[in-house]
């Protein structure tokens, strides 16, 4: 399944999804009424209100990711918005079944669950997929109707349909606005202070394509934390004091939109593939059977034990996911934020980058690299400072990293890092230094 059509590929989630799929080897066609602001993949202007155009656009695809919709079109009546969103989704579903595509992944919405909760309050929190559907707008109603369309088209055709109930989609540039929400819990109460990074929304689309689901299902897609800087229990008590908080959650800054997305991976054992934790998104679709190895002899005689020289990256992701799930289960700390910052040239090639992760109030830098022809231009310093600023914005108080003596210990010391440990004798003559820095 390599040829994927992305509808709405010029939008916020669409751009990220096109990039995500391209990075994982898929052929992508972006169909949209709006031209993309950057040319990532082939583009085709298509009016999805026309079934014929829709069928033609999808005729050579293996699967479709349907993101095109308009939640708040300026100058449109409620009826027109409902008719547009419902008809375009019907046409995509109809075309997919006529053409016998292998899978449909499509954007539903958190609004199906009752957001912004002005007429009725949540039945409980955190909200999960068992919460009743309480659409409060024509847009939300169109998504509820579309979920039923998905169930029936899947029943007729046998094609798997994966609906993704996205929370409010944010791009990295939006994070600077979070501080403006902190002084007043009313500002973001409409979706229980939740959000989803566009890159995580994109990853959920790809995982939806790759997951082994059958039938038609809909899943909440939200970050594990909120846009606020106070415990979610306090937010809930201030705005929705009568809403029951289940299972002791929200003592910290937990997501209130789905209990299974709030780090409770070890309990539900359900993920959308092997999630990489790249942008703090925990998703769920496919059951994982936990290993229960019984050692019947020497370790090397364990059935199925294989030493793999070239392991599948998805298997490595799975291991990291299980460790993260265990850490969450034991500590109750769910604020893991993967960090990845890149510098790209005009062709989109990476010339410098830094990555790591934030958890429990500290940032761990795992890699910092600058291409040889770009060294000496200050890129390493700029990347490190950008990572520190992101960590400070995420309420981290210190940074940890390590380097070898043939790499850059003096570089880090000049930027305020101090050595707190040394591992000596690598290769008989090299040392590895462990450094930390206290953030203001």
C-alpha cells in the first residue's frame, strides 16, 4: 500500500501528513481546492462536492486519508457547511468503495463528544470513546453523520475505515501562545484545554493506514497534556465542578479528553502501531500481546530469540514505547515530550539537528549534529539554545547530555554545562563525559 491520496493536503494537518507519509516512503497525491504553500508532493485541484471528480482523483490510489473539511467557513450558513462537509465525505467514502481501495483514514472531530460543553456538561472526565455523542453544532453533527456513513460503507464493502477525532490541532509556532491561556481557565475550556500537535496528527494518519484494524472505528487523538500550566483537577473543579473525575487521574497536567490517551498505555495495551513518542502523542488501535517469556533453559535456547544486526525501526519504537509505558505506570508522570529540531537546506535536506526528550522536569539531549560543511557557523549553538528555550517553556529546570572527549566537551562547557561524571577508557584512550546545566 504505497499510493496514498491526502484530501485537504494543503491545510494544517494535511501539510504535516503529506510530509510524514513522504518521509516513510509513500507516494502521495495532495488533492485540495487550495494550492499548497510549499510543493511537497504532486497536487491536484479537485472539487470533492463532485463525485465524478472525486472518483477520478482516487482511481490510482491504494488508500485515502480524508482531511478536507471546513469547521468554520466565513460567510457560510450552517446548512451550507453541513451539506458541504457531509457530501464531500460521502463522495470520498463512495469513491473508495467503488474503486476498492484498501483502507480509508479520515478526520472526525472531538466535537462529536459534546465540545464546547455549553449546553451540557461532560458526563465524566477524562472523556473516552465510550462517552455519548452530543454534537452541538452543524459541523459536529456532520461528523457524527460521517461516522455512521463510515460504519455502513465498511459493512457493505469490507474496507477498514479509521476515524480520527482530532483535538485542536497546533503547529510548533502556536506553542508561544500557550502562556496567554494560563491566567484564565475559561479561555480554553471549550475543548477541555486539549490539543494535538500537527505532527502527531500526521503520525496518527500514517498509523491508521498501517494498523491491522477491521470494520469502522473512531479514536480520540489528543496530546497527553493540556495547554495549561496547572493540574487538570483544578481546572475541572473551577469550570465543571459537578463532573466526576474517574480513576484518580488529573492530579497533574493530564489530558481530560481521553483517559487512554493520558499515558495509561500500560493499562489499555492499545496503540496505533508502535508510537515513537515523537511529539507527546499516545494513540491506540491495535492490541499488543505482552510478552510472557518462560526460560526453559539457557538464555540462548529461548524459542524465538534472534540477534538482529539490522532491526526494524518499528521494533525499536515498540521497545521504547513499552519502557515509556512502564515509567508512566510506576511514576504517574506523563509529561514526556520528544524534542526534534532540524535545519534544512533549500532542497529540504537536513544539514543540522538536535533531538532528545523532556520528562519529569528535565531535558535529555541525545544527539546534536552539524554537517561538516556547515560547521563553524554557529548552528550547533543555535540548536542547543533553541532546545533550551523549548525546555524552559515546558517547565524543565535542567538539561542532561553526554559527549566524548573527541567530540565537543569544551563546546558545552562554554555554554554553561558542567561535568558530573566521566566514563574512562573507551577504546583504551577515550573518555565519555556526562554534563548538565541548570536552566533559569
